[in-house]
């Protein structure tokens, strides 16, 4: 089987399985099986796969056809400027969360040494991206899952950010240093009744406790009033159609300059507010 034939076969199989991006996924899986870049695949389309390479690739395709996320099969996933280790202990980092980081960095731009809290860090994506892109930032990242924190710790240490990113096992009731210049969170926000309608990649493989939740935005906003420095910012990711309610929640709790920002598809998915300066 050549590279060209392997890609065509995998594309067909993944299409039949209902995978949204069958060609891209076929390329990612074959490149991973061969230790190639995706560009190399097209430089050597007639290269014949060895027996072990073909077995490995077919195994990857079978897993993806069962709708296991490509990120879990690859063991890593790109997020902004980082390549993060990911597995079934954490959510796969998503493009809309990159917009969350973008909004945080915009609010921190004029602060030379901001102190940031990331609530529910998972793989560490938000916390590590902020620390990586703002060289003066110090970040405390919390999670109630010890397994998720183990992934975040491995990512942090690989990226050389150990000194500037502290990991804390706990949630809103954890002992946190503060005050923080910014609190950020991508909390679980899918209603229980909507869970069965989610893509199989999410429903069958990603940790349910990181997906399903009710009232998390309000709880974080309430707790953040005691954690934020005067004039500090709260930045929250929310589900499609939730930005209006989350914005109203922040206003009702006393936050000012409440703003909703769109994701890359134009849907409002990030809500932020400023805690009064005094």
C-alpha cells in the first residue's frame, strides 16, 4: 500500500463513519504512523508502507472511525503557539478557547507582571498559553481532577514554565493567594439534557465532568469578587447562545464594562467584565 492509497482508503472509511474532517484526519494519522509531517506525505505519494507502519496506521484509522478524537490518538494537539499533550483525562483544546486567551492577553497587555487565576485548567491550555505569550505573567491554575492536573503538570514542565505556573488541586473553595489581576475559566457549561445530542467524540470519550455543568459561570463570578484586585478582569468561555445570560449574571453581581466577544465563527462565546476599582 502506498501513501496515496492509504490516504484514499482512510478518507473513505472515515467519511463512512461520519467524521467531520476525514481527509485532514487521514493525513494526521498517516503522518503520525510514519513519523512524517503532513507535507512529507505529498512529497512521497508513492512510498510503500512497511508492514508495521500499515498495521499501526490501520489501528489509528479504526480508532478514529469509532469516533475517538484524533487528539487522543496522536497524544498531542496544537493550541495557539503550543503543542500540548492530551489524552482522555482532559478535554481537547478547541479554537474558541484560543479566543479566550486572546481576550485575556489584551487585558493584560499593559501590566508588566500580572497575576492570573485559571479555574478548571484541564490540560493547562489557557494558563500555559498566557504564561508563554506574556513573559511577565504568573499564573495559578486549579482543577478538581487530580488526573487532569497530572496532564497539566507534564505540559507545564515540558514547556519550561514551572516557575511561573502553579498548579492547585481544588476548586472555588481552594486556598488561593490573590488578589488576581485576572480570573479566567472555561467551565463545564453543557446542560445535562443536551449531553446525548453531542458529537460522539465528546459524549463517548471526553471527561463528562468537564463538559456538563449548570451554574458554573455564576459560581465563578461570585467567588471572583473576593479574588480579584480592584479593577481586575473576569473572562469566561460560554456555550453558543449563553453569552446574554452570562453577561446579565456578571452585571447583576456588580461587574462593570461587561463585554461579549465572538469566536472564529462569529458566535458570542467569551464574556468578560471588570470588577470595580473602588
